[in-house]
C-alpha cells in the first residue's frame, strides 16, 4: 500500500510538471521581416544583423533582373540548408523582374553572404544571431 501511494504521488507530480512546462513554454517567435531592395547599385541594406527565424524579403527595384542567392558564385552552396535549384535553399532560382520579390527565412546561426547571380559583383551579408 505504501508503495502504491508513493507511486501515485510521483505520477501526480510528474504530470503536474509536464502541464506546467506546456503552459509556460515560450511561444515560437514568428520572426521579424526585413526588406532588402535590389538595384543596379546592389543590395540595400547591404549588411544586416538579424535573429534566428527572421526573414529577408528581396525586392527588385530595377528595370534589370536580379537573382539573390547564397555565396559562392556560381554554386550558391554556402548556406547549409539544401534544396535550392543550384546548391543551397537560399536561392531565388531565377531573375526577379522589377516589383517581384523573393523571401527567405534563416534557420541557421552564422554569417551568410550572398550575391546577385546575374551580377556576381553585387554582394551582401546577413549575420544571424
């Protein structure tokens, strides 16, 4: 009987801890969205510091197409999340016409540089903290 009471007490306490953990666990941060404009002069802003889960929206503001992609040109494979058309998932996979946009959410910590795949001399970097 004593064993049964101890077992039930432990069961009750462990269930309470699970309920408390669920009630007080932090809600996932939906992240902040930052806009990066692409023009013939490059990316603006060119350097950003963001948090894990934040999103960059690349918007073409130029009459010429721009294609944001992870470094290194031409493989686009520095950002570690795979699944893009060339290398990394951080890749628009085509040139964006004026007014078009591409968004990417950063799920890995680190400094991630990128380029315009159609104009590889245009570069930017984002640091995810």
